């Protein structure tokens, strides 16, 4: 496992009056290479969405397949058609490729110039250009440092506020100023994208005049979160499961009343239930010394899954889990924003309470939830392991 990790996140605003965004963002991630492609299709709506989706997926697939950035760009530019009426290209794009969390290659065609923050300040990097099929392509490369933030955007971002607060649009320089002013070292890639998208939405007065997208990559230290849910299939496995759980480095989250009691016996501590339900309809959080977070089980995790699906949607400017403090919101914060590696410890005992036909929890719900949540986390770029006991 590399000591560093590439955190990724994106946000999009669809042009007012359109159903589909004409921008498309594609991430491809593994332990050695992280790739981001942001494509902006000509115009807006369905046609633009199709063009941007095809462009981004083709470029990402070729990059993952081992083709050099130059070859990828050469292929797509030579085959990319031009509008016969406007005489402009059907899609623009930016490619970011990070190898071994260190070596960054940027390639840009007609998209706004990428912004890089280093230690919270703008980092000016050099680039060169060359002509391919009468199209000017910009190339840049540099070595990344921990906490570098790379911000890729479509032109809807620089034109935000056009004719209003900013007569000529927000512009790259103002975007850099805004980033430097609001940057925090603990901000995730998604958090940066969300920050910029919210400001663009404000400048557009809630009615974006163009598709607006931000794709962000952040090089950061790896952080593990361990989550244990459900008692094991046999009592003689209690100690094995809990000892492996607490022996794992990182944050420790325990979900489920029975599971918390097992953890409490192992730690020699007592579980205390909070009586503060707040405004949430979820079960309260427990308090258990030696555990970072203790919550109820399946009901809480089902809410976390709902939050994860909304997170991946990439359009929620003010997600509910960021505003709440219930168990599901706390788990969401830990898994979505803190963790780079997530380790699930899943007990296989059948909970009799879940067999009540009057409850909307079917047999195997726990396993289905963990499976679906794992897939969501992997789409976020997390490295996920699941152990059953």
C-alpha cells in the first residue's frame, strides 16, 4: 500500500432548463494510476451529454489501457468531428493522470486552465503546447506533494456571474482567490468541488446559464476506518472478530446493540445509550470508551447507504448528512470524507428482530447493505475489504 492516496470528487450543475448535463467526468483509479477526464460537449442537453460521455470514456479507457497521453489525445483529436455550422469542436476535454500518487501529467484541449493548490496557495506550473490536426493541445507535468489539490473545471465555472456580479464572468483568477480564501487543510476533494459549485450556483442565482462542472483530485495520506457490525455466527468467534477489529489501525466504528455489548465485554467497559435523539428519526448514538463511534445497526447503515448514493450522484450542494449529527451522518462523514481505506468486520449471526414480518428488514439485509455500501465506497475510490465471522 502506498503511503499516499489520490482522493477524488466532483460536482456538476446542469444548465437551467435542461434535464441532462452536457459535461461528463470519468475517474479511473487503482493503486498505481489515478485518471480523471472532464469532457465538455458542444452546447447543452442530450446531444452534449452523449458527446461528453463518449469523449471522456474513450480517453479514460485508452489511458487505463496503457496508451500514452500523447497517443490518446492524438487518437481522439484526429477522430473528433467539428460542427459544420459553428466550426468548433464537438467536445473539449482535460485529462489528469497521476502515477504512484506522485507524477502528474495534465493534458488540456479548449477547457479552462487547471488550478493547482499547494499548501493552500496557487501553484503555477509550466506547460507547453503542440498542434494536432490544427488543434492546439496543452501539456504539463510536475511532481505532486502531499496535500496538493488539482481542480479541473468546465467553462461554465469561469462564466458564472457573467453580466451580474462579474461583468466578464467569475474567471480563473477570481476562482483562485476564492479557493485560497476558503481552503482548509482537512477539505476533501469532494468538499473542494462542492465549495466551488455552491458559489457558482449563487453567482448564477440558482439558474446556471451553462453546464458547470468541477473535478478535483487531492494527494493525501492514507487513513483507515474499521467498521464492525453484527455478532459472529458462533459465540466462540466473538473474541476472534473483536480482537482482529481492534488490532487494525485507524478509526473504529461499532454498529448494532449486540455488537457494542460484545465490544464492551472485550474492552472491559460499559455501553451507555444517548437519550438525545435530536431531530433525527434514527436510533441514538451509544457511548463506549475505546471506540470512536458506536451506533445502532442495520437501520443506521441503510441510511448511510442512502447518503452514499446521493454522494455519488454529484448534484447535492448541501447534503443532509453534512448538516446532521446522528449516527448515520457521523458514519457518512468518517467513510466519505476521512477514510481512504475501509475495512468491514461483519458478523453472520441472524438477528431474530429482523425476522419480524411487520418490519421492512428482510433476511440477509445486513449482507446486502454492506455489499451495496462497499460498491459505493469503491466508486468513491476507497479501498474496501470485507471479512465475515
